C-alpha cells in the first residue's frame, strides 16, 4: 500500500506557501494565521480575573507546630539561621494566640553524659531567651534538656544532627478564645 499526499480542496486549503528562513521548511498561510491567533491568546492572559485566593479569604488555621534550631558542635550560641527560623515561626503564628512554647535541648552522643546534659540545657535556655526577646513575654514556657538521651539507637548507631533544640509552639484561634 502506498501512502501519497492528499490534496486539500475547498475553504480549508492553504492559500499560499512560503519558506521559513529560520528552519528552511515550507509554511502555509494557515500556519501563519494560527500563529497569530496563538499570539493574541497569549496577550489575553493579562486580562484574566484575579486568582481565587484574592477573591476568597482563606481561613486562618491555628495549628500547633514544631521546628528545630540547630547549633554548631559544642555550642549553645543562636545562629543567624536560627533567627530566620524564629521570624518564620512568628509570621506563621501572627494571626493566632500563642498559648505556650515548649523547648527541649538535645546533644550529640559523643562526650561525657553530664557535659552533654549541661550543653543541651544551655541550648534550650538560649532558644527560650531568643524567643523572649522576640516578644513572647506573656507566654508560658516549658524548658527542658534531654542531653544525649536517645542519641544512640538500640542497635548502637548514633543518630545524626542532635545538636539542636526542638521548639513546639501551641496556638489557639483568636476568634474562638474566651473574652474576659
């Protein structure tokens, strides 16, 4: 069976052909018209209605969340990156009432157990102080230290990146909070 070219006749037939200088291929008037229509449609994108998010206000959800603050080895100094995480947490909780913050300091497994416990306590205290400085003064804080407890699995493997303090922020919706 041989496949040949079909000749289109009638109103759908291309009126003239040209050679595209960029590709060297033959194009038809119909292709040019389609390209023009596509260009017009692309220009219409600027006149579409605003996104749904701008039309309908999304309700604020005040769900508790937890985030880690990492430290350099052997250090309890709050880093620049930690300050950025505090700012992000503050933004996330902005429309809510913060009812409590729990800070748990952790440490890596290597080293003396007592020294690791003291280091994890200093880390937890440093995070709590940084949060106080960010305006969380009337919030109930629970600050604790775990030291290297849990830093080694039952199989004897050391868990990585225990140089941190875990911060849990407890929130309530301002609209549902009882008024005095």
